[in-house]
C-alpha cells in the first residue's frame, strides 16, 4: 500500500499542470536568460575595462550604469514571468532614488544595491537557463522516443542496405548512444521514453526550485527591507485585530449582557416598589417578576461565558492537545486527531493555533462536503505545526474570501505562515506554521 501511494504521484507527475507550466517556464527562460546574461556581461566587461582608463572612465561608468539599469529591467521581467507561470509572487524591490546633480546621480546609480543584486541574478541565470533547457530536453527526448514505432512503420526510418545503421534511440544523457535495428527494438525506445517522461518533471522541478530561490534572494526587496516592511505590516495587522476584538466585545456586551442586566435591575426595582407600597403583595405577579429576573440573569451569565470563551477558550487551560480533542469531539464530521507537543507553547500561540483549527474545521463542515477530517499538531524544532485536512471537494484558495485570509493575517502577527493545498476534487490540506514562543 505504501509503495502504491509513493508510485501514484510519481506516475501522474508528467500529466499535471504544474509539470507543464514549469517546463514552459524553463523553455521561455532559456533564451531570455542567455540573451540577457550575454548582453549584460558584455556591458559590464566594457564598463569595467573603460573605467581603468582615466580618459574613458566616464564612458565606463555610463556603461556600468546602463548594465545596472538593464539588470533591473530584466529582473522585473523574470520576476513577472515567475509570478505568471509558477504563481511565485516575489515583492518588488524599492524604487531607485536618484541623487542630486550629475555626480550624485552617477554615484547613486553605481551604489544601487538592488541593481547589483539584479546583476547577480541575470548572470546566474546564464547557467540556470542552460540547465532549464537541459530539463526541457528530457521532455523532448521522451516524446520523440514514444513515437519510435510510428516513425519506423509509417515514416520508413528503418535501416536500409545502403545505410545499415539502425534508428537512433535518443537519451538525455551525453553518453550511451543506442540504436534500434528491428521493429521490436523500437519498443525499447518506447520504454526508455516512458522512463524519461516520468523523470522529466522532477528534473524540471529541481531546476525551477533553484531558480525560485535565486529570485527570492536576489530580485526581492532585500532581507532587511523585506523584514522591516513585514514587521510594519504585521504590527498594523495586530493593531487592527486588537481593535476589532475590542469592538466585538463592546458590541456583544452592549447588545447582550448589558441589556439582560438592565432588565434584571428593572425587575428588581418593580419587586421592591411592590413590597414597599404597604399593600398586600401580589404573589403571582412577584413570582412572574422574579422568574423574569432569574431568566435574564441566567442568559446574561451564558452570554458572558460565551464571550469569555471567545477571548480565551477554557479548554486551553489543560493544553492545546486537550483543547483540540474537545474541538474534534464536538464536530459533526468525524475527526481523526494526532497530537505530539512535548513542549507547551506560550498562551498566545496556543490561542492562535486553537482558533485556526476551529476556523478550518468549520470550513470543512460548511463548505467541503467531506466525510472525514484530520487534525495533526506536532512540534518540529522550534515550530508548532498544525495541519487540518479533509477528503472533500477541494478548491479552497488563500485570499479568495473564504476566511483563510483572516487566518493568514492572524498567523502573520507572530511571524507564522499558512500553506493551502486544495486541488479541485480534493483532498485539502492546510498547514499552519507557528513559532513556539510569540
């Protein structure tokens, strides 16, 4: 069973949209990377050479500036290409800030850190683009080999008396050339083509993974700038979340418990007036007022208890695993729970993890049509990993107004992240990564 579960995604990989878009990315990126890298290398070499000469130093500086501007432009093209085909959206770097005067502008251009990082990416794209073309060669080789029997029988590519060499069997490796001397031998090419096509997506994925890492490292806003901007955004999100929570508490108190307590006070005032008016009390009416006051007081206590539970669930007093067990027991969809948290996180992290699990389980119940769900929480290194899955219809998308956006914002306030894997037809897996300490 485990072997089948391993082989199934391997065999299906060549038929997935991800594999074809990654192959298209490598195919488009090869000429763009080679041409851009070659032109940039020439500009930088000429610029560096001219700057050595006192007479042509200005020309050299201008060529270097032209190279930096070209690198910035090419970096933007590669960043947008990755976003369009891979869905890998890297934040744009900050815009260039020119200096004052001619000398100031030249100096600012030459000190442009974003431009030099773009230069590093475009030059690194030269070998990476060639590796991408080699990855595409695996696809081409596999498809050509699959057509070997057809080419033999229909196109007449079998050996003749004047050309005794057999039909060449292509391989993506630079050694081990093979030939098919008979029609039966062409099926060896078909088998080799199948193996090549099964391996092709993984070769492509390896090249694309390296390219993605280069894009994030060199074409983004830079580690310090990105960190500052992320901290600013998470601080704003934390403030907004706190304000929204306070407004909700105020609204619930004003519209719920406060109204109930006012009704209790009015009932007690009426009881007091009837007892102090010197007349014989109407026991039936007094009992009715007491019952109303008791009912309102009970409902006020219930609303206050629910409000307190919304701020900090009492189930968390015994730890996150017990709280999730209570959550799973109340679910209308059968839930399989797995929890392994040897080190207890801080209360803020436990609260966020609990509310994430509750929201995700609510989505499963309301929208997925699932027959069962799973909740898995474990500690890995210094991270708390929470995964909620289901066997429903899938199609959940982060940022599509499904409630996942609010979870992502809440998770980001503590430097966490959320990952959603939900293809059409299911299954759905949502993974939340949180630090153990806020």
